[in-house]
């Protein structure tokens, strides 16, 4: 889309710059089903609280979105875990960009609700 816009504007300089950028920054290969998660993530970003800075996407909003997709229980758990991980990465990156001298994220995003198997003590 950008390539077409730059070239159709009869601006050879812009078209060249865009071609160079695209050559240096290829589109990443996404796993099958990634479109579902990406679309959900960007739609759910509108649910963030922004009073004292950008907050995490509410867990309840992610669950509700997954239920609206009619995901079964196992797929819903995976969906929520993936979206929470995406949100943690997003907020961490945003914080690092806005606060380059800071140590760590300013916002805590809920961890997955999946229960881990207990660790057996040796001895």
C-alpha cells in the first residue's frame, strides 16, 4: 500500500526510499493463525486505561473477546496467554522507548492463569 502511494505520487525519491526501507526490513513470517491474535490485540488496545499512562489490556476484556470468538476452553486459555504475552512485550517496549534510562517496565501485566505442575522435592 505504501509502495503504491509513493510511486503513484510521481515522487521517485520517495519511491526509492521506500524500496530501500522494504529491502532492509522484510516483512516477518507469521505463524498460522497470527492474524487472529494481531487483530484481537489491536482491537483490545482500545480497552486500556490511560489515566496515568498506558495501562495493560484488562484480562476480562481478553477473555470476553475470546468467548465472542466461540473458542473452546483449551483454545481460550491459549488465546488469553498469547494476548497477555503480547501485551507485556508491547508495554515493555513502549516503556523502554519512552524511558531509555529506566530499569524495567513501569506497568505490571497479569501473568497467565494456567496452573503449573507442582515440583517434587528430591530426597
